[in-house]
């Protein structure tokens, strides 16, 4: 149409007719398609191929992984490195080096999955303390997450496989009050700014003094509910000052260095945090 002006006069008539025919044909075609579209979309089996596709469900990280990642990132921010250790351990790293007496009940077959007299599935992440102190010199500040095993009956609240995070800080002049503030900072970041923590005297062979730490129930705010068994408190971890015997076992002078350690279970905490009522669902 735009070039019609440049067509020689004697051809104008014929060209004009051809163009008109073409235009009519195009208009008819468009009209027919429009009508077909209108009647088709009204049909029940009409499928519009131009619609965006369904978003595939890509899933999400396991609640335990999410909790572990959160704990790790909080301690990373305050200067802790990450260490890992083997799940199949020897008696030495899992017990002896941690100052367990030869006849300590924790070595009992009922608690520990022994592979033979000397080899076992680690019952806690504390052996990573020993492995780390043997290969690093103080200052040592590490967090060690991992899977642990205990020969226990499986029920909604406990499983024979679960997860712990071990913390260790060894340097000159490390004090119990640093342990307290570090754990308080952690608890507030992890459970929320309103939570309180309390320390109860306890016993572990590898720490002296030892304590267990409770956090005020973040479900009921400490008023007492079914989850905290109406005490207002939830136990979250064990901790203490590294026992001088443990430092001696790894060749660190307990006269020069002190340290604190803590060990925290992840599975039950994640149950509470995510409102899951049966550990077996993991
Ligand atoms: N290993 C202990 C357990 O499995 C937890 C623990 C308590 C770890 C006190 C520590 C600690 O490092 O200092 O029950």
C-alpha cells in the first residue's frame, strides 16, 4: 500500500485490484480466526497454551538441617570455626580421652552401639573436641555439628540416631562467665530476645564444674504449659569448664590454659521450634 504511489500509471488499475483482493482475503481470515477463538475458549476442553506453567514444588531443607544451619551461623558470627569428626569412633576419642573412667556406665552396651571392643558409633560429638585439640594449638574456638548414636528404644520423644552441636573454646584466661554470656547471646538469637537462661549444677566427666542449661519456655513464655511440663523451662544443653585431665590428655598445659565446652541436642529443640509432635517423623 505504501508503495502504490510509485506504480506506473498504466499498471495502477491492476495493482489496485490485486491489493484490494489481498486486503479482503486477509480481513476475512482474521475475522474467521476471531470467531473460532471465541467459540473455542467457551468450550470446556479448551486449553490456552499461552498460560504460564505450574511452579514445580522444589521442597525445602529438613527441619534439622535448618536448625543446624541457624546454630552454626550464630556461632560463626561470634568467631567460632566449624569442625567435623567421624561417626565411627574408637573408645579412646569417645570415652577415655574425655576422662570417662573405665567402668563408667555410659560405656555400657545398653547405651553404646559397639562394633567391637574398641570401635563404636560415637555417642556424642565431644570426641571432636579431642581431635581438634590434638591438631590445633590454643586459641581454639570451634563448633562441631554431627550425627550421634545411642542404643535406646525409639519412641515419639527419642531416637537411636540424633544430632548434636559441640562447642569448645580454649585459650589463656577463659572463664565460666564468658561461657554464660556466650550461651545467653546464643539463646536470645536462636529462641528470641525475650528468653531467659538458667544454669543448674550437673556432672560430666570431661568438665569441672559442669552445668545444664535451661531456656525459659519459648512456647508459653515461662508461664508453664504442656511442652515444658508446667515448669516454664526447657533443657537445651550441657556445658562446663574443660576438665584439666582432658587438657592433659591432648598435651595442653592446664596451668596455662583453660577452656569451656558445651553440647547441645538439635532434634528435640527443632521439634519444639517447628511444632512437630513425633521425632520419628524426621
Ligand atoms: N556430650 C554430652 C552429652 O552427650 C553433652 C555435653 C555436656 C557436651 C557438657 C559438652 C559439655 O561439651 O561440656 O550428653
